[in-house]
C-alpha cells in the first residue's frame, strides 16, 4: 500500500510541478482557501439556524481534527514525501513541518464536511467537494502522500460524527444554554 501511495505521489507531484506557474499559485491559494470556504459554510449554517450554538459543531470538529492530527504526527513521525522522494514539488519542503501522517488539512476538511452534512444535508455535496479538493491540493503541491490524506479524511470524519453525536446528546439533555438554541 505504501509503495502504491508513493507511486501515486510521484505521478501527481511530478505532473503538478510541470503545470504552468499560474496553476501553482492557484493550488497554493486553494490549499488554504478551501478550509476557509468550509469554515464560511459553517458560519452560514449557524446564521441560517438562527445562531444556534449546535450549528458551530463543524467548527469545533475541524479544530479538534487539526489538533489531533498534529499530535498524531509527533507520535507517528512519518517524514514528508518531499523530504524522502527526490522530485521537484510546488511547495518547498523547507516551508512545511517535518511530519506528514495524517494530513491536518485533510482531517480538518473532512471534519467540517461531515459535520456540516450531518446538520444540513443540502450542503453535503458542496462540503464534500471542497474537502476532496483540499486533500487533492495537498498531494498536488507535494507535501503529502495519498495515504496521509486518506488517514486525515478518516480521522476528521470520525471526529465529526463523535462531535455531532455529543452535541445532539448535550442538546437533548438540556445542557446547552437555553438562549443558545
């Protein structure tokens, strides 16, 4: 599996590096903007739900997914592919942290997308598309293997389900402030 992931990484990152410079700039912007878009959808969901605190669960899930992914990186300690595979990449390896598994961007994106989908089904296709694009940009710019992204997606999705279930349980028990509904 790791060999397949490394081969996919080489193919995608090499192709990406050969794309025009404007595509590099778009990918580097997109890798941050897609997360911002998911956060904006969370705020839209919150606003649409008359500012109920429970509709901020995707934001909580996204932040928790990011933090947990960063903690796991320090335990797993898998070097970034741009440090171990000698190919040119869009993002210079010196500009990113040392460890790659799981992808924090992908974990946060999946957490946002799944939590949003659980709260507002109509937004699910858009949120899922943004999350998948987030993961793809991480490989495209050369900072993650495909398995890093997949692990991030799984981590984020699980955290989103857990956060959403705990939020629903707290709401059903009346532990959320009455004015926050």
